[in-house]
C-alpha cells in the first residue's frame, strides 16, 4: 500500500499515552507472511527435490547434490498477492547458515517468465548463523511478486541450509500531500445501504441514505453467508488495496454465536469447521493492511454458557488470534470487549488475556451498541488499567451512538448516527463497525426485520435521530 503505512503510523502517534503503553513505530508493511517458522513452513514452496521442514524454529532445506543451476534447488514465498512498487525503498533481511560453505542466491522478482528481479543477491553461508540485510529500490510494479532462495548448481554434494527471521519490508510511506485520515478508510460499494440505494434510486429516501450512510466507510461482516471465505475476503481486501484505502472487516462465524441474545444465532458447525474458516480468512488477507474485529460479543456473552462451552469458545478465539498473528502480519486485529454496560472492566481484562490479546493489536468496544464515545473511552481506559503492563490500543464503534444509549440494545428508538470513521477521537480509531440501517433483530422499532437485514426505515431513524 502506497499511503496506508502513513495512516497506521499516524494512528500510533495520535493516541493518549495514558490509555496504554505506546506501540512501536510503524516501520512499513511486512511482505513476508511467515518468516519465523515457529510452527510450519507454510506458505513457502520448494522444487520437488528440496524437502522443507521446521527444525528448532528455523526453516531447514535439505539440498541435493548434482544440480546444474542454482534455481534447480529453490524455495520461496509468494504470499497471497505479494505487491511490489517501483521506486519504493525495501529492506530484505534474514539469518542463515549451512552445514558447508556455499555461495547461494536470493531474489525478489516477478513470478512470471522471464522472472526479472528487483534484487538479485549472492551471499555466502557456513556453519555459523549470520544476519544478512540489503536495502534496495524497487524496479517492478506488480501484484505478482515473490522471494526466492536458490541453493543448487554448486560443487561439493548435498548439504543442509537453515534460515530464520525472513523479512521484506516496504519502507516507503507514501509521497505528496499527507493522507486525509478521515477518508483513508475503504468505502464498501457493495454494503447493504449502497446496494439498497443502487436498487431504489426512485425512492424518496435514497438521496439521504446515500449521502449520510452509503458513501461512508464502514465494516463488512463475514460469516457463513459469505460463501468461500478465502475468495470473499481476498476480493474485498484486494479491492481496498487497489483503491489504496484501509478495509475494515468483521469475523462473525463462531459456533454458538449470540448464545444468550438469540437474535443473531448461528456460526460454523463445529470448532474444527471454525478453525478451518478463520485460518482461510487470515490467509486471504495475507500481507495486505487491514483492520479486523474478531467475533463481536463472543467474550461478553458468557452469562448463559457453562464452563465447558466457555472453554471451547476461548480456545477458538485464541486460535483465531494466532492465525491473524501468523498469517496476516499487517492486519490490526481487535478482540471484541463488549460495551460499558455489560461486563466489568476487570472481568473483561481477564477474558481478553485468556483469549489471546497478546497476539493482536488491541480490543474493540461498543460493537453494534449505542453507548456514547466518552463512556466507551472511559471503559477502555478501565480495562487497560486492569491489564496493567499488557494494556492495548482499542477502537470504538460509533455507527449509532450519536445520542448515546437509552438502555435498550435491540433497535431502540430515537438513536442517531455517530462520528464517521477516523483515527483518534479518544480511541485508536472510531469506526462504523455495525452497518447503520441493518437490523439488530426482530425487536424494537425493527419488529419483523431479521438481524443483519437492511431497512431504509431504520436508516432514516438514525439519520434524523427520531
């Protein structure tokens, strides 16, 4: 992304430091999906004669003897859509060693014949692990890039090669005028409000809904209705990437979803099915920047669940955080922390910790609810006080909190749109996570409208505050 690193960097700088420990400076997008090999070599590929394995937290390549060319024994990573830009500054680095002294080759190149490289570098390895690093200027403009390590074509027979901490960072944060942070988020052209406006242009409400809601950045929710999750997420993130905007996504498919409320029940058919689903979700984002809210209400909705069900849910959420940590290195993922009126701050801090908060960027507050931003910020600060040294950034859903809450959560009357998506505002970001106009369920002023279905009448109530 040409400008999104500036958006994310500005987010880190705009935050009240009293709320949490300041995050490390944003150094630019990491393009390697799995460079640490803590549990697997996926998604790295290799030629058929070059077995790859994890050996002591490093990738091990068993290099055969007798190959004629360096590329005859080769491995690499393409990631999901590794994007390279001309004139961007990149840093490639890794740690490597081998059982014998060998001069081998690494490239960052186009993954298509004749495979032109933007860096083509020889380096020498031996039994001592050494750190290698090069900074270079990109000469390719492509979404089909790859990194390779070419180990063949050498005299001396077979040997083993180890590598770890592989990193390819785009250090260019954009050029020209500073990014307008209020318009840096992706506007979904296929959101429920946008589709309704497109299909109902003659309706007297269409112009107002278009101006007030459909043209604003908001999250897209993904669940069983999304079809193949890898395709759905990849298409959405890819469209945002092409527009150079930051997409906001919601993962909402945990089994037993909305167990106590009941209006939004459903989810994957089993824990195993959920693990497959969420792993594909994270993989589809890959190295592209994104914001993801993980399973709204899932850590707050424990009241009607027994201890076994709670443990099963925690295990699934923990797995989800690990997937985003390992497979989507430039995603800012947030565990949902409910809202100020639901779970005490100390209890929520314990639940966040148990569910893998250390694996993700932070937590989200007020998703699909109506609490005023000031109340949400105070709650976030209280949770962080309980977290202590493990305090994290948080984001707030402001889609429907313009008038705060009246104590009702299911399509209450006389609520209003809140602040549009922006960086800062008392939290790390204010986001429209719930889609304004989408029903909370068959209740309140949305009686007869199923959860998640867009209603122009509900949208107009939020626009007018009536």
